[in-house]
């Protein structure tokens, strides 16, 4: 499901491009001063006195690290040839802090070549930037404010508002205020489109500096969550756009995610397109709850005429907030320490500090606990990589190819496609694909092109118009399978009986609770919930424990097994000998992401209407997306309604753009 970030608006005035509407305040010469922190640790602390309206403000700053030695900016010359330069010179430029005497203040500044950034007080924000045409350390300071005039919402029939009823139910029963936040990192691949490049001055260094400034402010707002957005790299489409940014928001997102999947492979958690439009119908679009996947993690954030850099940073924070499990605030039940909460429509129009509400904090903690964002604990390797623009012969239809049947030796359609050039042969209707016959004709509509893996997966059929199969579709997470004894999860029936058969061998089955309770309380390599013991409530979500019906031992290479006699059952649990034990734990893994096949799979039933997620046993109703297709109610259990999920963002994204019907959620 896509969530459309608001604001169908026409805006005027700008802090970022040509700006005739800045509210001028004054010029000033900031003065660097000594403080105890700056004297003790001058590498990471600095302080300035900045005069605003005749009054001195003491700004205390600490270095903000969100660039690495491998961060790169890519750009293109007039011949569309790509070049790159490192961002290492900017690594020590970004700082964040506060204004002394103002508890509700935040500051984000880039201090290289003058001071550039934002000072946020309770209800007002000021922008500061150097006057480069004047000698000395002269700076201009002005109120940072967007000029916003709402216009009627478009796509009205395709949108629906957020329902607070489910929110209230979950909030009342799942308060996670006791949960401590830990440091997490989002590595972001940023793409700047040609229009925004031109609007910001058509200069690589200037645009790069503004993007770094925006992310610095984003990180200042995320301090409350202990979340840091790191710039993996910046790609500037300085010659021309690589995709069209015209059309409905979800189409733009489809195209960008398709482009990202094919080309932007430098290590990153998410990729965002920063683009400019004068009169757009939306300001941002993303897939909520997607942050650790490889396919659908990304978004589009539009810069509008009249939008300040601060407001643009807020829109990016809101989009990323949606990615990490947040919803828009219901102001009747959500509250924050300031006048304006971050996840509200007003945040884009208001100056000053914005805090995340209690609802947003609960959303984030709940998502972190149950939806799997362990990837954000890991800083990705600093290895700049860039995928080739296309590779004829890999069997994947890519930009500029009419067909791709594989290598010359393995070509699936030798009469239809030239395997050397990936061009269709003369007068052939199709060149490759699951829906293309060896006689180069499109297969008839309703011809099976992808078999169902199990009862939670659906068969897919050719649509009669294209040579490639329609997107993969499957039952919603939480649907029952295996005659009601298991749940569907991520398109597969998560049955412990089937898993025991795969791991230990035929005849084994899922063990009773008493076995799990005994084995997973060991807190060793044979029984654990990650780093330690399994508490009572999650003992069935740790190591896989199977009932072993034979007198002979399990015979499988590299698998060590222990046997425990509980009542009338022989309980068996094992670990792979190839595992490397972490130094600081007796178990075999530290995080859910490190699990192997000897652990209970996520989605496995652990109680009445409950299944396992990340070593925890959670109620299905809290994780089931009720806005998506109900297989039994809407599809007669035949899967006739395609679901728009991360699974659709595969190699054939262009098909899903035509065949998938999606609902949009308006932001406000």
C-alpha cells in the first residue's frame, strides 16, 4: 500500500533555489568562541555567538557523522557519461546542537566555508548562510518559512483516510514505553533529478552541499529516535533524467524502484529520488513499513516552489517515518512536547522544533520489536559499487533490450531473440519470457506461467498481451493454511511440521510445548532465543524443536543434535557445525537476521491466533494488514485479486504498473 504524502499544494518562495520571498532580517558576523567542551574535545565540539535581531545567541555544536570515506557523488557530462568524486572533504563539516538558554531548540549547521543551516526555536526557525560576495565572515540570517496555499485534493476517488480505530486498539494493549531505543542507521542512496539540479543552481558542488545540509537537518530531527541517516552516495542526473517523473505518484515510484533495483547497487538500506516540480499533485510517496528489503525500499520526495529547506527536510522525515512503521498522528490521541508534532500536516507549514508524538514513538518501538529492522543496527560496508547499465545475456529484460533469452549457449528462444544483441529477430512478435512461445508468439491469456509454491502462493497466468509473466502474488500474512494448523507468512505456509521434515528428516514433526520450554531454556547452541534464554512467552520462537519418532539417530552431515526425553516424546534440536559462535555468547546467533534453518521460521504458529516474529510470539491481528486482500472473503481462496506488496517489485516492475490496482492513502 502506498502512502501519499500530502500536500497537494502550490507553493511560493524558497530557501534553496531562486528566492524572491525570503523574509530578510539582517546580516551578521558569527564569532567562534571557547567552551569547556570545545577545549576538552576540539575535534568534535565547537561554539559560536550568532546575533539575531540585535540579541546574541550562544550556539553549542557537536560533530554529526553521516558520511563515510566511501561516500561518492555521481554526475553526468553533456554526453551522458558518468563521473564521480569523493565526498570525504565534507565528512567533518556537519554539526548539530542547541542554543544555550533555550531548552526547546535544535541547530543543524555545516561549518565548512562559512555557516549554512537552520536554527530552530520553539515556534520559529532561522536560516543562516554566508554572503560569499562579501569579504570577511559576513552571513545573512532570515526566517525560514514556507509559503503554502492548499489547493483541492486530486485522485479523490482513489484515496482513503487513516482509520484511528485500529490504532486505538493496538495502542491500548501494546504500550512499549518501557522499551529502550538503541542506535540505528539508515544508509540512503540519494538521486537528484535534472529539474532539481537546475533549480538549485546547476552546479555540482552547490547542489551536493544543499543535499548534505538537508540530511543534516533530517538527522537532527531523528535524534529523538537515536536514528541516523547516512549518505551512501549521491547521484545527480545533471544531464537528463533516467526515468520520467510524470504521471501518478505510484507510477513514478514504480519507475524509480525499478531503476534502483537495476542500477543503484552501492550498499544502501533505502534509495530516494529528490525531484522538483512547479505544480505537482503530491509531495512524496513511499511504501510504508519497507526499510530492510531489497526491492521496495525507497521513495520519491518532491521539492516545490515555495518550500523551504526545513520543510523539505520535514517531508523526508515523514516519508522515512512511514518506512519505519509510523503513521500520521491522530491529534485527538497523539501528543508531543511542542505545539506541532512531526507526523502531522502542520509540521510542513510550521517553523520551529517538531517532536515525535507518543504515538509515533510507540509505532517505532513496536515496529522495531516485531517487524524486523535488525538491518539498521549494522553499518553497511564502505565499498563503492555501481551496477552496469545493462548486461545482455543474463536472462533479465533490462532498459534498451527487446528481449533477453540468456547466453548464446543457453538461449531459451534462439529463433526469436539474438542472444548477442538482445534484440528481437526480424518480424518476431516476442523474443523471450515465460509467456513467449518457442515460435515467437504471445501465449494465450490464462496460460500458466508461474506455478504456486504451496497453498499460500497463487498460480500466475499470462495476460495475453505481454511476453513476461505477471507479478508474483500470494496470500496475506496471517491467513490460515495446512488445514488451519499454520499461517501464511511472506508467501509461504510456515508449518513447523514441514520445517522439521526439511531439517531432521521425514517422519519428524513439530514438538509439543513442553519440549520447547525445556530445550529453549538451555541458553546454549541447542536451545535459545538469540543471545540468551527464551522467556516463557516466546519459548516456541527460538530453536526449532522436533518430535523424533525413531530409535536411530538423526543422520545429516554437519548437523549436531541433542535428544531430550519429555513425557512420551523424544525432543530433538540441533545446530549446524559450520556456525561460528560469537565471542560474547554461548548461543549461535546474536540477532534475528543471523538465524539459519535450525531456528523456528517467522510466521510459525506459537499459540492461538499468534505467530513468531523475531524470537517473539505476537498476536496475528496486530500485524495483519486488514486493508489488503482477504483471500477467503475477496478472492474465494483463488487469489484473483493481486496484492501490492514488496513481492511485486521484482525484475518485471513494468508489468505491475499495468496489472496491479492499488489504493492510495492521502496524507492530509
